[in-house]
C-alpha cells in the first residue's frame, strides 16, 4: 500500500489498518523507528500493557504535559486520547504529533462543547475559568488556567479566595475540590463515563469478600464512591500510594490500565479492579483501548494520522497551559 492509499484509509477510518507481517516483532520494529525518526512515545497509564511496555514515558495528564513540553524529539507519538495529543501539539508547534487512532476521543472532553461553554462563561463574566486538562483545545482557549487531578488543588489555592471561579468540565472532580478547598466554584455539568459507572453496591460486596483491602479512587468518581474510599488521588498519586502504603490488597476505582504499573512496581500485592454497574468485571475506557501496538507501529512507519491545529487556536490554548505548568513548577509538582 502506498502513502496515498494509506491516507485514504486514515480519513475513512481514523487509523491505519494495513496488515502487518505476522512474523514482525512489533516491539523491536517500534524501537528501530524511534531511533530512525528521533521519535518519542508518550503513553497514558490507561493504555494496554504492551503499549506501556514500549513507551519512553508513562504518566498521567500532568506528567505527560510536562514531558511533551520538555522533549527534544522531532516526532511525538501520543498513545492516549485526542485531547492529550492536542496538548502535545499546543506545546510543540514545530514537531510532528501522531495519534495511533484519531477516533480515540474522551467522553469527558465531549461533554463540554465549546459553543455551549462559551455561552455559559458569558453568564458569569466576573468568574475566572479553571478547566481540567481533559478538554478540547477550544475549551482550553476559553480558559484562564488549566489543571490536572494531580495539581488541581494547588492551582485553585493559587487563586485569591475572593475571586469567583468556574470549574469545567468534570462536575465530580469539581465537587471534590470544592470540599477540599472550601471554595464554591460554579461547576460545568460534565463527567467521565469510566468513573461515573462504578457500582457502590458491588464495591461494598467486594469489601466484604476482601476485608483487608483498601479502596483507592480517582476524584473523577461520584461522591458516593469517594465517601467510601480509603485514599483519593490522581492516577500517579494512586500508584505512588500503593508503593508506599503497608496494605497488601487494593480495590482500585479508576481505569484498569493503571493496574499494570501497580502490579509491576509491587508484584507481591493484590490489585482488584472496582466493578462497574454493568455485567463487566472491570471498567475499561473504550477510547483509550482503541490504540493497539500494531496501530502504534503503523502510525510511526507512515507518520500518520498526524494531529494539526490552527495557529490562533494553538496560541490561545497554550496560555492557560503555560500558567498551569508555571504554578506546578513553583509548587514542586512533577508528573
């Protein structure tokens, strides 16, 4: 298949589905392409284990944004979802940014359409806008400061107490932060499909079967789950907690991809995915899991699909990200 045919497939399907040689060692092939093209593979903790194992850096949204801002690679291959690759492009306009599957979106980002949010913002003209990084470039451009679950509390505390705030797009994270900081931020009504469908009833039954297990949860979860949690934190914070805490069993209320890193770092411990309120035993993000090792190889080989962005949008979206990175650096926060 030539490059024209490859492009046609991308525009039609959002990813390359060219058949690869069944005998090809994808791990070795990807490593060779990294060297050949001066490429870096950034992967979110929610990616499948094979992608995590081949990545140059694995992290949460804060760590990935920081790494994207620091890299000297010519090509950034983002194994994550669309808004993450957008962030990398915002911070690296001269670099080629690839996403293995353009259809790897985000339910939380989709819950905040920019035209509707713009009208919402206009109804609160005196409010400063802090937006969670899990949003589109258009929402970032309408924001004053971006935050992640790792640094959100510090970001909010950097704003004078008398300054009213709009927090978007995650209402669960926003409500948790209101409680933590004592603020009364106006919340946009958005949520993550992965973190909204955990079943408190099933978690309670799991706790009965595993009485020594600690429940650890991401702050995107609903309040009922957070109220039962022994520890609440960002993806990176959850991982670090399991590394230093003395418990031997954990029920993990976030996307299951993080369990790979938890098991690798503390193989003697037991990690149980918190169950959703459907027939599944665990809670996978269907968008994150669209990326595969084969798609990663193909996008590096053909340098497609490439993420591009209009320069005026990029500049507008970069300003609140720069503010976030500066506040995070001053607070000593790393990914």
